[in-house]
């Protein structure tokens, strides 16, 4: 069996004296799409921040391709192949679209990079149309495309999206889901947080549900769809 791309076990974290994560565990294997689900305030964003090295863990383990990474600084985590699309997009407002993309470009593998400026423009033609516009001049949907494109420009082994479609109009949400489906079909490993349970069921291979900072359930899309009581209990769906 291949080494998991990402393995989190017994993860604990918090802010100051406030503990948020008590026992979070998850796996992402190469080529998989895995969701991190749960109601607001259950620890999803804190989990992602801790995985990305933006928050120091208080306990537990994080491994990237079998290498222990718990407590590693964010730049080391990025160099190991994790690319983040943060909640709220956080594009650089005073840089152009093209400058946003170039600013994060990297080739972690050392081979021919899959994601170049041309490849991102081919994937998101709207970004090429707006390439001279500042980040602050884009619509919410365009900013999310830019945030995804910026993460892809790091040529990540694992793409992590926090609230992938939050605050977007329905038609734009549909475009983002199609984008993620295309990435999955191309073999991109993805860990995703979003509130649209039905879309996550269609997209993902497996799901991880958090409740009060703990992993309470993991399973496949068919298993999740077959248990409406589970969704009602933990997701309000």
C-alpha cells in the first residue's frame, strides 16, 4: 500500500488557553479528494491552519509522505508540497492577476512543472482576460479562481481549500465545483472544506466529520449518502 500523502493523528491545537482541537485524525492518499466537514466552530479551519504550519500543534502527529511535519514552519510545509486556498481568498489586492500568480510560482518536484502561467490561463480563461487587473478589481468568483490558480502555481502535491465556495453566487459556485472535478480527473489530490454537502458527496472519495474538535466519523460518499441521520446529527443537513 502506498504511503499516505497526508496523515494526521491525534491532533491537538488551540489559541492561547483555549483548546479547539482535541483528537483530529485524517488521511489523504495520492489522487484522492477528501473533505473535512462539520458545523461552524467545530475546528475545520484550525485543523487546516495547523496542518499548514500557521498554528503550532499542542499534540499529535502530522506526516507528509511519511515525513513528520508537526510544528514545522509554514514555508517548510509548502516546500513539502501543500498548497493552500485560504478562507476568504486573500488575494494580493494591489498586485495584478498575473503578478499574483507569478508571486507564488514554484516547482517542488524538480521535473517539468505541470502548472505554469499558460496552464493556469488555459484552465481559467477568465484570469487571462483579466490578467492586468488588480486583485481588488475582481469579482468574488474571479478572486476565488485566482486564489486556486495561485495555489496551483506552487505545483502542489496536495491542494487544500478552506470554504471553497463561501459567499459566491450559485452560478459561480457551479463553476468552482466543475473546476475541482476537472482537477480530480487530472489526478490532483485535494483536501476541501465547504458547507455544500450535496456537492461534496458528488466530488469526494472520502469524508471526515469533526465535532467539537474531534474526528467522529470517516467514510465514503455512498456511506454518507446512505445515512441521513448522520448528516442531520453532525452537519445540520
